[in-house]
């Protein structure tokens, strides 16, 4: 893996906005095409293999948590546990997830898995592909995200309760762009679709059904809104009352896969696995480690320690459910830039990567997305 400086395309902002990427420079530079990451084919093969294997390990771990009734380690309230179990046992439709991987050129290590509400989908699938076509049309990229999304929505059609799928998120530009992109893929798969703001999802109490702004029943809905927030709101109790008459994508079991509480469980199930970092619910014997909230977003409330001394930390609103402790991993340093590989699983298959880098060791909401290619 190399980080190579390059000149941005002329009028690159205009090119990105033309394809619907409007948050390339929100707050600060987010999309950064002044450099790119170059991978050798064997490195891509290694990342693909790791992603496939980690996905299978997560499925084993979710089954373990449910069968052993370990919900307390995730701070899941008792009233929601049957909903999670049902969504798992009945194999409710699931589309995607993003593994965040540390890669130092040799080792691949799982940092965490966003299985519930992963973003950077549009930039990983579409934006960097157009960059490649403009800059290096004879090169390739580990990126079949778009094709696999359409194919998987097509595959899921017989398993959906309706051919009409709503797509819901908050109304900020990043979430809407990612959801509208997912909606476009579902439309290309032949489904009827519409967007609904999370705040416009209604509830018909007399029939225990979710309804849209026109009081029409919501049979199938894709949501970019995390389950840990849903459980803190009336929303979660309504899902239980609804009794799974509405199909939610991602399904409720994804709260387990997405929680960092899964990291110590994976280490217990697969001790010393080459893709895992030693992880526990307390520091144990770790000298150099990351302290991570069971639930958090964009690096919030994460602290890094060397010899038990904090070397970097982020503030935030998370941590009340508790923390896990994960062996520190040295990200490769490219002139002060520390990259994390976001590796996508679509359906059951690895589908491509997106590179986010930061000048900090903790990848946070100031990180930049940098395109990649295969040498």
C-alpha cells in the first residue's frame, strides 16, 4: 500500500456535484483527491479474504450472543430482546455493513464494524469510481459496490413484504445522499421507492402500524438511523408493539453486530485470530489500548493509551452504557496521515473499499475520504 500525491481534476468540485455529491467540502475538505492509495493485487485479495472471513465470524458471534442470552453485555433492554431474536431466527433481510480495518501493509486487523448505519457508501461506490475513470481509466479499483447493491436488492425482492420500499433518514445532506443512493439502487432493481424523513414516520395506535405522512401503511422500510437511538425513544417500544409487521432494513439484530461490545466476544470465540485485536470488557493485561464506548459514532469518546497513559482522546456524548478495551494498533503513517480501510460487505459478499484518513490516530468526523486504485 502506497500513498501517492497527484493533482486534483480541474473543476473537481463541479464534477462531484454533477453526480450528486454535495458534501465534499462541508465544514472542511472531506473529499481529498490530492492523493490516492495504491494497492497491489495481492493486498486487495488479502483484504477481500479478511472481509469475507470477518463476516462469517460475526454471524457466529451474533448466534452466540442470542443463544447464550448475553444481551446484558450490550445494554439491550429486556423488552427489545425478543424483537432482536425474531429478526435473527427468521433471517430478516439485511443489505450491507462496513468493516473498519487497520492495515500496515502486512497485517489486517478489525478495528470495528458498522453493521447498522454505515455511511461513506456513495463516495465509496460512485465518487471514487468517477475519479478513477477521469484520472486513470486504464487502472482498476476494488469496487463492485454498485453492481452488488442492485443485484442484492433484486435477490431480496421475493423476501420483502411489499415491492414498495420507503427509505428514511435524518435530513442532513450526508445521510440523505447515502439513502437516496441506496434508494436509486433499489429502484434499478425494479422496486417502487420513496423517501421519508425519520421525523415523518407516524404511528397508528389503534392498529399498531407504522404509517407515512399520508397515513398509508409502511410495509418495508430502509432506515439510516441507529438502533441505539431508537431504543432511547418511543420508537423502539412501537417496533415491539408492531410485532414485525413492518420489515426494517437493517434488521434489529444488527444492533448486536454494530456494537463494539462484540469485539471482546469475538476475541473470546476466536482467540488470537490473525484478524482480531485482543479485546475485553476491562483493561486486563493491556498496556497499549483503545478505550471505546459500546456505542459511539465518528470516533466520539474514544481514548488511546500507551503504557496506561492517554495519548489521544475525543469528547462526545457516548459512553453511558460502558466501554470495551482493545489492543492498540499502529496505523501506517504516511507523512502524518493515518488511513483506515472501510471494507464493504453487500449481502454476503465483500464488495469494495473506501479509504478514510486523518491527521489524528483516531479516525473522526474530520477525517478525509481519499480514492484508491490497484497497481
